[in-house]
C-alpha cells in the first residue's frame, strides 16, 4: 500500500459539485475582490467561532502580523510565545520589530503556563498562545495571567479551527484570534488564505483598513497598510467547507480515535489530551526515542509521515541573530527529536487506517 501524508484532491472530490458551483458562480459574478462572498464568509466564520467580527486575509502569517500591528506592538516590545511552534508564530512578532520571548511547552505540547510569569518584565506587551496540533492550550489560565499583568492576549488558531476550551472556542479568549486556511488545515481553502476574529470594534476596523492599503475610503490612505484581502473565490470555497465542518470534524475524530484505541506499541507514546481542552486533530503526533528509524520503517512500508517540526524557531538560521544555542530550550528540542505525525486527512480510507495501525504495531 502507498499512503501519502495528505491527499487534498480527496477532500475536493467529496463536495466537488458544491465547490465547482461556488467557484463558477463567483467567476460569473464579475466581482473577485472585497465582494459579497467575502462578506458572507466573514459573517459565517465569526458566528462559527462565537466572535462579533472576522476579517478575511491572505494568510495565517498575515493574520498574526496584522494582529500585532493593530495593537501597536513593535520595536522595544516583548511578546511571550511558546518555543515549540511553527516559525510563522514567531514571524508575526518579529515582522513588527518586537522581540519573541520563548517559553517551554507542557506535556500537551502547548505553552507551559507556569513558566510564563518569570519571563515578564516592563517591556512585555502580549502573550501569543498557540493551540498546537489542534488541541487548545491552557487558555483560561493564560487569559487570567494576561489580565493580571495587563497584557494583550493573541491566539494563533491556525491549527485549532473549532476547538473549544471549556465552553468557549479558541480565538475568542484573547483580544484577537488568528487563523490560517492553508489547504491542509482543518478548514482549508484551495490556496493561501487566513483571517482574524475579534470582539473589539476598534481592532476590527483597524485590521480591515490595514489589509486594504490602510484605507477605508478608496485612495484615502490613513494607515501604512498592506494588501492582504482574502479573495472572493477562496471565500466562496471556504463557505462550502465551513458548512460541512461537523462532518469533517467527525471524520478527523474517527481517524484519531482509531489510532488512540488500536495503536499498541510500547516504543510509541500516543498524544495526551488535557482535561477541559478540546482536540480537533489537525495533526496526530506520536513520540518515540527511535524517531528516525520509525520514519524510515514506515516509509519502507509505503506510509508517508512528517515532522512538526524538526527544528525549533530559536535554532533556525533565520533567528541566529537572537543568539540561542542547542540546549537553551531542552524540552522543545527533545520534542523536535522524538515526534512524528501520522497521516490524518479528509478521505483517508478505513482500509488505509487498518494498514497504518497494523504496520505500526508490528514495529
Ligand atoms: C501554528 C501556525 N501558525 C501560523 C501559520 C501560518 O499560516 P499560513 O501558512 O497560512 O501563513 C501556520 C501554518 O502552517 C501554523 O501552523
């Protein structure tokens, strides 16, 4: 058997007629940027998250970058961020000239809340919480800390669409929630796109202007903005996907539950879920000391896997100027060396899940 890590065409085929109709009707409308399709999707996505406002953008990175920009966080400011995250979380901070202050993860791979307080000083302006792999971080406690120290709270929900903590969706705990709709994401578009959500009308208005060259009225540019407008076709396609969210979520849950119940191998640690946290299974990440051997063994047996992520941002060449070295964040670094993500995507067949489980249990 040959199983890819992701096969996006299967997701497309599942609702092909609806996607085709959405794309064609947008093409026929003659309106391709900032039209009704975007306005509708923004309304639907805000309501899905339980937020007042949503602004559609070009990517998850733009969402993060514009969130910090809207809050006037920049040069001289520090932002608390998990060391264990995708580099985009850090870029959102440094794109504004602010400094990332890394914090080690807990056993659920999200920021260790107890390690935040001793990293705060009078330059700290915000906490960026990341809900990694689809599991909500310990956001209620993070929110309490942010309130106690008068800090902004931004959430990176690129991997946590629809995940709740207690009875509130990720993205509405903080001041601004940032989303990516990159095609492999749980609610994935058919190209790059992203969004922010917020309950604050000032943040909403400002990010709406920032995404459109800093203007509210055409050719009257009040802010130094950018071009980050989620286009009409992607918005129309995202509305289709959002409509099917419950089915898509159940499908991911089914695959994850099968892995959790049926993978039985003493060399492998399965993911754990925090009480109160919801997991929407963007990624199914297992851990093993013999990670490279396991990855080779799976590849030899026709199963593609990925590592999320093999190198933490503090050790990447791009951030060498920050002066970190191996050993500075040992928990994060240990995760990078021992984690491996199994295939989990829309359209993964039960026969393929059977095979993956069988091969892993034989290892
Ligand atoms: C945690 C996290 N944050 C931010 C991003 C950035 O999203 P995008 O690729 O849409 O810019 C990603 C995308 O992979 C991500 O996983």
